[in-house]
C-alpha cells in the first residue's frame, strides 16, 4: 500500500490504518490467512511487485485490461466518479455531456479513466493530457485550460494540501457516474505463492459485499465532509 487519504494512512511510528486496512483485515479473518502490510510503497511499485509475485494482494484497484493480465481482480465497491473542475469565477453551468465539446479540457496522463468517459472527454475542442493533478490545477488557475477532469478524492487532497488553491475552483454539476458503473477491486497476483487461497478470498469478498461490511467501511463521502476548500456554495467550508 501507499498512503491514500481517508482510505489508508501511514504515519511515522504507527501501523497503517483506515477503511482499506480494516477491509483487508476482515478479509484475512474470513478467508483464513495471515496478513502482512507492506511499508509505505508508491502505487506504481506496488503494481510491479504484483506483476512479479513479490506482493500478493492490493485493494482499491481500478480495472484495466493490462492489470487483468497479471492480477485476478475482484470487484467489491462502486468507485467515486471523477469530478469536473472549473475556475471559481467561471459562470458556465456544465450539466450535460454535450457541453464538454465547447471546453478546453485537461486529464491526467496514465490515470485509468473509463474508456466511455474518455470518449466523451475527447469530444472537447482541445483535450490536453498533463502529468499530475497539481499541474492540472495550475493550468486551470492560469487560464490555460477551461476545465479539469480528475479523480475526486485525490484532487480534493491536492487542494487541501495547497493553501494557494483554496476556494479557487468549483465542481461542475455534470455527473460522470451515469456513463457506466465502475468498481474498485481487490487484486490477487497471478504469480502469488498463495493461489490456493483464491477461491476462499473470492468467497470472503462476496460475503463482505452481501452482508454490508464493505458499504459500512466505505460509507465516507469526501464531498459531504469538509472542508473541501471548494468555491462552490454547496461545498462544506470550515
């Protein structure tokens, strides 16, 4: 695991904690195996370790065909849809997909957007790929793009961590969740030394979904708990 705000956290001198940790501990209990958490590890390196079998399990994974080649992916919860950001003073109300065509729009390179959503994004008059969420907000702030489509949780963390970005942006009311439902997955490496546990892990994941354990652990909505530091008047402020 890597640090992922509100899902799993690493602090010096403390064991990792958060809903993802609780989820995986319950999974281990139900499937009957002993769990060992990695040190704080960047997600790209986690995926490389899953590819080689050095790591066995990951949580909070988006599905991609590439990942499915070396990971058994087990869906367990609907993911939070991406957000479309505009500058705080932008008077446009973007409520439907047809309006994307009039925007200069930025997305993050190598982030796993759903293909259907990416097709919509590419209808914009100029689609720009940028290297990071931070770069996207800087470009939006400077007026180099009209809008930014980025993962909701990570983008709120970026804004929160940078006071110069506070209340400079607003979320457009367009709802990307209606494009197609997407799920986050627990992943088991196809090169794991413990593939004999696969069916037990699958059954445990299914039982945690069925009895409401997953829903209870992942009930937190980052848009309804603040501060979000967004200029949108409906956002929670301190």
